[in-house]
C-alpha cells in the first residue's frame, strides 16, 4: 500500500543513476570518474530513502501530530484531542483510568477507546 516501496519508480531511479554514472565514467578521467560513480551509487539511494521517509513523516492526509507519529493516528483515529484510554473493570464494571479498580481492587480490565 502506501508503506511499501514503489518498485517501478525505484528501478527507474536505479537505472537512471547507473546511466549517469556510466556517462560520467566515459567523460571524466579514470580516478575521477570512478569516484563520481561511487558517490552517485551511494548518494542516490540515500536521497530516495530520505524522500520516502519525508512522505511518511508528513502524514497521510492530515497534519502531523505533536508526538512525532503519523498525522491520523492508528487506524485512522486521531488521538490528539486529549482523550485518554479508559478501562472497565471485568468484575464490578466500573470505568476508571488507573492500574487497578478503585472500587474492588481488581487488575482485570478491558480497554475502552
């Protein structure tokens, strides 16, 4: 989907860098052409990864969250509104936000989103 690498554009990028490096090796003298070709083969994948990470970091149709995660949250839920996860006790069914139930002291709970 959106996280997977688009292999068609990656192959186009790879073959373009190969063509540019071969062209530089034909134009420049031996040690400079080889150095330029190695620099291109190192720099192009780094630039491609940085571009893809900027796309992912930028969010998917929303603004990025303040915690540094994706903009729309997990499964499209936006948790930036200050809502916390609440828990329901499985024994007495009291809703709370602590580690254990304040009514009965049980730690058996169910998360409510």
